[in-house]
C-alpha cells in the first residue's frame, strides 16, 4: 500500500498515512487533531548508480567521449 500525505487546513501540518488507493477513511491531523485535512501531491526522488544507468559498462553510451555531465558518468 502507498503512503499518502495529507495537509491540515487548520495548522498547515503535513501527516502521512499508509492506505489503499481507494480508501475513503477520514483522517485527523497528527499535529493539532483537526479534521480539515486534504490529500496533497508527494515529492519523491529516485537514485541510480552508474551501473544501473549504463547497463553495467560504467560509461555512457550516448556520448562519443564515453562520459558526460548529462548522466553523471
């Protein structure tokens, strides 16, 4: 199940809840206990090492020099 973030309209606090996508369960703010919360878009990041990007060769196949600042190799 994904973790969703909810922002409280009363105090501005952001709380995270583990729930099913279709869940309609009401939530209370973990900061002030308020019931006026709404789901917000979460920010995420993904990291890859050079081997994952290049398929294990350790060099960039899209650049003639074999390394570039675009893919970080």
